[in-house]
C-alpha cells in the first residue's frame, strides 16, 4: 500500500487495493502532502438517498444493485471503445436521511408519531458502509465517502427554520474521524491514485472555506482536485447565496479543480459555474440515479445513469441519460 505522508493527522487506511487514503483531524481535513502522481481513477457519484427507516428504500436498492453488478464491464457511453471499471470508491453527497415530514424528526427512536434520525442513519450506514460490504447485492460493495444535506440537518422535510439536528453530522464525524463546522457541515479530504477529493458538507461555510484554503495549499496547484458538497450552484439564493458561493470561488482560485460534484436538486444535470464543470447526479434514493466519473492523466469523463426497478425495488434495467468528456 502506498504511504501517504501526513502532518498532524489521523489516518484511517482502507485495507483494500486501490481504496482511498482517508485523512482527517486537526480541525477537519487537516493538512497533507504526498498525494502522488495521477494514474487512473474511476468513482461513482450518488446523493439524496433519503433513508426513512432502517430498511433500504426501493430506488436506493436498485441503484446499489446497478453499481455493484450491472454497469461494471459495460461500455462507457462517455468514452467510445472503453468499458466501465470497478470504482475505487463512491461519494454520497447529502440527504443521506429524510428527516421528518409533518412532525419534526427526533434523534432517538420510538418517539410516538415521529420519524427518527437513529433508524434513518442506521439504514444508510448499513446499505452504504464505509468500507463496502461483500456478499450482499443490496449493500454497496465499495468504500463510501459521504457528507450531509439539508434533510440531515433540518428536522421537517429539510426545511429551513424547522429546528436542527446534529445527529447525522455527529455519526458522520465519527465514521470519518473528522470535525463539524458551526453550521453542522462535516468536512474532510482524501487522496486516491493522484486525485485529491475534498468533501465540504451542505455548503462551504466560513469554517469550511478556511480549512479548504489550508488543505489546498498543502496539496499544491498541480494536483487534480474534485470537490463534493450537497447544495447546487444554479438554484437561486435560498440555500446559499452568491456572496457565500463567491467565498468558495476565492478559496479555490488558482487550483486545479477538475470537477465539482453535488446533489440536492433531484435533477441530473451537467453545467458550469464560474468556469468549473459541475455534475449533479440527481437522486439515488428518489430516482435510482448515479454518475460514473473516470479521470486519467489526459482526460475526464462522466456518464449519468438511471436504474429502473420493480415493486420490491430490485433492478430491472437502466439507461444512460447524459455524458461529458474533456481533455485535461
């Protein structure tokens, strides 16, 4: 296993070939060097799993089955002549849980008439385990790196002003041995195959931006970087403002940001924000959707997939709904 040089950090090394070197600590993602040279990387992009209890929602089941066994080895629609390789990891970009609907979600189970974050988190954590699971088609087979969304934080249907919970953030911070910002964002970074991935939370608040500046400074300006968060950049000012987005733009200026991946909208799309290529995978939990990203020293491609499923949530088919390719 390649050794990643770290400074004032705790490292959780996945004992899997090709798995990420996960880095956390020192107030979030910390500072690291020794990312290594870019070779080749495939990872899957998911979001908005929206677990409502300890079971696996139907669209999530179909999406997991597709990621585990259905798309690997198939022709890559974004790269003619190539096939989709098994991913080194999966990123899950918020709204892991659904929260409450009419009544605020409780943190503890068995509160009469309420959804609860404990059961919802347990459902997500079982079906999207940190190191992946073998032998169960309904559980993700690959390491999963997640961050939170508005449904994980605001207690009634992810709506601002309905009370907040840090239960999911707390469980995520334990899972990734990292910190929580003042606004409940879980943020950290990791390296794999010469690519640096920084997970920012729902949005890049002041704490996250300050950490990210240090994180990127340590990585350097030649390393390809992927940013992951929940909120989008093209849906108005409700969830975060243009002024707040500008602070993120200032933090990443001059660095080699090759992709920004996010969820939240449940609307799969590919677009640009301030010249950066952005990829919204739609929703695994609502639509059975996910994305496939492939990065080499010379190119980046992305293919968007949507699974179909039966009444039990089992995969019955699927189709590719969008592609992207660029030279690096």
